[in-house]
C-alpha cells in the first residue's frame, strides 16, 4: 500500500477548498456563532460582519411608554411573564443559519463498496462543490432571511402582548372611573328620590314621578354593576397574563401618538418573507441546473480524485415550465409586499381618523358635560325658588350623568387607539430589551 496517493488526494481537495473564496459563485457564508444566553437582547448582533438591516431596525425601536411610569411597569411585567415561544423560534433560526453559513466547506463521509471478489472496501469520501449555480449561496441567504422573519415575529409577539396587558389595565381604569361617577350620581338620585317620595306622601306629586325616579336609580345601579364587572374581569385577566396586581393609577392618562413616518411591523415581516421566498426560488432554480464537484476517495486499497457533473433533478419536458414558475414566484413575493403596504396605509389612515374623532368627542363631551352641570345648578336654584318641578331637575341631572359617561368612554378610547397604533409600529417594547 502506498501512502503517497491518498495523501496527494487529500492535499488536492484541501487546495480546492482554499481556492473557493476566489470564486464568485461560492463565497463562504457570513454566519456567526451565537450565544443567545449571553445577550442582553435577542436582536443583538455583536459578531456579525454584515448585520441585518431588518434586525437592526427592530433593535433601534424604542417604546413610547415613559420610563418608570405605571404603563412601563405593566409592559415590563407582561414581557417578563411571557413564555416567549417566538424567542425560541428565533434561536432555532439563528442556529440553522449558523449551520448553513458553513455549507461552502467540503463534506466528509464514509464510503463502502463491494468488489468483484465479494470483499467490502471501506473508505472516506471527500467532496467539494465547485459550481452549483448559486444554490449554496441562496441557502445561506434563505437561512439569514428566516432569522429576520423570526425576529419580526418576536417583535410582533412582544408588542401585541404589551398592548393586550395595557389594554386590560386601561379597561380596568375606565371601569373604575365609570363606577365612581355612577356612585356619585346614585347618591344624588337617592336625594331626589327622598324629595319625590315626600311630595308623593304629601299629595303634591303623582306616584308615577316616584316610579320614574326609582327606574332611573335602577338604571344607574345596573351601569355601576356593569362597570365594576368590567373592572374585575380586566384586572383578573391582567393578573393571569402578568402574574401581578397593579393598584397604582397613571399620573397622566394620555400617551404619545406614534409618528406618521413609522413603519408597520407587518411591512417588515412581509419584506423579510419576500426575501426568503426569492432565495427559496433561487435554490429551486439551482436544483434544476447542473453542478460541478470535485471528489476524492481514500480507501485501504488506494485513493482517487476527480470531477463530477450531476443534477439534483433530471431534465424533463416540464423543466422549462418549472423554471418559469420559479421566476414567477419572485414577482409574487414583491406583489405581496405591496399588498401589505397598502393594508398598512389603510389601517394607519383609519386609526388616525378614529383617533381624531374620539379626541373631538372627548372635547365635545367635556364641554357638553360642563354646560349641563351649569344648567343643572341653575335648574336646582329655580326648583328651590318654586320655578321648576323636581322632575325637570331629575331629567337634566340624568343628562349630566350621560354626558359624563360619554366623556369617560371617549377619553379611554383615545388611549386604546394610541396603544393599537404603537403596537402595529413596534413602539410598545424597547428592541434592546426584548
């Protein structure tokens, strides 16, 4: 057995591998080793030579919630209590990309053959792809795009979770405020009931007046119970989501409105998915074209090396149509991005119009409630002077209560719309804290 021949074959393959970086169709991948457990953020790219623009965009997004506020406290509790399945998916995608980053290196595997004499000959087969029409490059790009899609999914998941938690917290605040306003109104209505009951017993008023007042009292009681139920439900769900109870109230209810130039997370996701689809199309196209490889086989009986030309899939009459279908898939990916962008623009316009509408309603309801209170005080003074009936005062006070409730609803709807906008733009969770 001569050792020179196997050593020469191995040396040949090593030289071919070393020369691969000079070939434009087989540049080595740019994958990096990752250690997610050591990172402050799942989006961090400390060792990437060419960091992803999409992931950098996600990491740079900062929350609109004021640091140290009750809103920020609820948001962080929601993130901390998350099972973070999407983070595990991102970690898995990163590991797949790391594996694909080394697909340009030679492959090594066992080789077993049966001789004419019935003897088994075992050896080692070393293969290096020289030309594959860009398949391995597309595999690396596909894996990198898959990481971007997983990263956007993680950001969407965390921002949606924060929006859900804050929505429940705000709903609880709204129920509490509506119940408090109803309780104040109920106290005043009890006073009206006492007056009307006295007038009925004295023969001044009809029994129907007392029935009307009692009906209004029952309506307010029902509204208070409904508001308390809404508060209890929201708080119970919030505790189930975060594992905590939040009794503190915000010093300022209003939130910052997301900027008009902000990009929706759904657009980022569509762009990443389009990139992934294009790279997948490139892989499929390369699979229909020939590839050239250098192979060396080292066995106990000797060694050999040579070039191979093969096809992943054999040519057929349908191959040209298959190639055209693959090219068409690239156009589909671009059009899907355009559709998502259009949907995002429509959603943003709709939410901004709703925001403007509820801000107008909030201002109008506050002004109308103030006017009704002033008129109510005037009616009350006229009632004491004998110029107004008690039922006139009761009816006007009911209008005051109704407008106060409308003001509360509009005020909290503004906050909920702002939360929805911030969620869609990824501005409820700091990218460097996810």
